[in-house]
C-alpha cells in the first residue's frame, strides 16, 4: 500500500516508524531538523517542504496514494491537504484535528466532507483516562473489536493470590474460559506467556476478557477497586477539560492551572468544577488544596516531567489512583520501573487510531500497550489460509505469539486449543514484533 504522510512530528514520526516495514511511505516535513531526523532514522522517502504546496504534494505522489494522512500541528492545513488529496484522486484521507468544534454535530461542514477519518488526539486521550478512572485497579484498559473485548493491564502486588503458580495450574484452578492472560511485562521485557511461566510481584499482567468480566479480573489478581468520588486534575488544557466534562455529576473535580487567563476561561466553561490558579509543581499548594484527600490524581499538563514527578508525589502521599500523560515515547519503558500507576500517551493513542484505519483492509485493528513491546493485532482469516485447516493446538503457532480471541458471526469468544478458526473470522493475536511475519503467513 502506498502512503503519503504529511508531518514528521511525534505522531507522524511514530506512524511512519510503525508502518514502514509493510508499506511504501513518502513523508513530507517543513522543518529541516525534523526532516533530517526522519531521513536518517526512518525507512521512508522524505521530502522537505511545506505540506500545503500542491506542487510538492504532486511530486510526493498525492494522485496515486492509497491513503493520505495529514498529521501536522495545524488543523486547517491538515483539512486543506485532505481536500486536495480527494480532488487529486487519493483513495482515503486522514486528518489530525485538535479543534473540537470541527467535530461537533452542528459544524457547518460535516466530518465526512472534511476527511474520511478525523482524529482528535485530546479526545482520544481523555477517553483513555476515563476508562482508567472507571476501572481504578488497572494500569491499562484497551477496547478491542469494537468494544466486544477488553485488554486489562494489572500490576501484581506481593499479596496477589496468583503469584508463584504455573499458569497451566492457574488455568485448571480457576477454569474461567472468559479470561485469559495474554502478555506479561517484567522489568524491561515483554513475555508472551506459556503454561510453565510463573507470575512474580511487580509483573504487569495483561488479561483479555469481555467487558462484563472486568470485576472478575480484578478479583482474580487480589486487587480492590477504589470508589472515585474526588479527583484533582493538574492541567486545564483540552485533555483536562474533556475529562472534567465527561465525569459524572456525583464526582467532585478540582483543576489546577498555572496560567491565570486560562484558569479564568475554563472556570466559565466548567461551572461544576473548582478551578485553582497555581503552580502544579508546588507540593505545598497541592497539599493545601487537599491532594491527600483525593481518590484520584490526574496530571495532563504539557510537560512530561511535571506529569511524572507530580504523580509520583501523589503516589508517595498514598493517593489511591494516579494517571499521568507522558508523550515522550522514550520515557514509556521506564514508567513502570519507577513505580508509576497508569500512563497514557497522546501520541501513541493517536498513532493507534490512525493505524487501525490504515490497516483495516487486511488487518481489522491494531493496538499497542504503553511501554510494552508486545502488540495486539486483529487478523481476518482468509479462504484456504493455513490457520483454518486444523484446530489451533495443531497449527504450530510461533512461540512469541498467542491467539487470544475470535469473533465469529459477530460473537466474541476467548480462544482455546480446540478452537477451529473459519474463513472470515477475526482473530486477536498477541505477539512480539519478531513474530509478525510468521503469523501473517498463517492468515494469508
């Protein structure tokens, strides 16, 4: 597939990095330093220049591209690029848009006329935070196959009842066909589990289940769900505003914002929330404003360092639930090591959303877990593919991969060794990157 990506910032760079192994990618970037970095580090044809220049877009192949993804920091430029791409004959267009007014139902121009897919990074991030608030014992909550399944990440404590027991024995003891362990993240490495593996304290374990079995997963690990009634949000930007709007009426919200003008502005926009003008790095201020009485602390400022440090302080003060926005991809692997509770990445969430759309023709969906090497990819079984010939236990699946769930005739089920995959079935596969080629061959 031929892709044209405009913008080599954090999102465009990560998107190109993820997709370059399987697709022919041309990348346009206006900033010389970013263009140089992309040219040196990515397997893509990089052009330096303004993304709104039609002559440059034509040189990049806009008229023959299967997908044009406008990922710059300028909403209007992204929409303009998508409009030009449509007129030039591109098959599909994707625009990264931060101004939520473009996505409102009463917008003068409907979304489907702006681009085939509109991605709003702040809304994606706020939605991820809300999932973590609703499931307060989890480090991650990721929807799969249109919400029919969920991936629940849980970090195990010393007192967890499932420690030091081989997974095969755990499966026999609990005998729950609707819950399956699909990935283990231990220190700095990811493990696709096998029957002989044993869980240890500090492991971040990812469970696949149906949404109605969330509470059973939490009980299974020995965790206790915290009732969230009081929340403090550090940062009054769009992410913080969306979270405050989505939170129920019975939850009390305090927002700490360092910019006085913005604090006054959001006080008018969010009458149900208490807006505090102050420096979020001032621990005394947070303490005076009742940080230790909070059920949850969410740091979503524009500074990764502020978000990391403030959530670590909140955890030290025994706030039950802490969530941090961390956008520097290089920081993600160390967040679990330094004891952070739950982390979201605006860049990775945006890349996941774009990547799901780009790969929907041969792969139904794809998701990444922050700070974890393993990926979950939802393949569609083809007619006469090897995966459909025998029950799964006889297929010879790669050791770095695990088939977790199947969607057959619209119904989602957890896979067992006796499962016989049929053509047209969607299969959620959990794998390390090195197993991708082998798994793809099974589904061809």
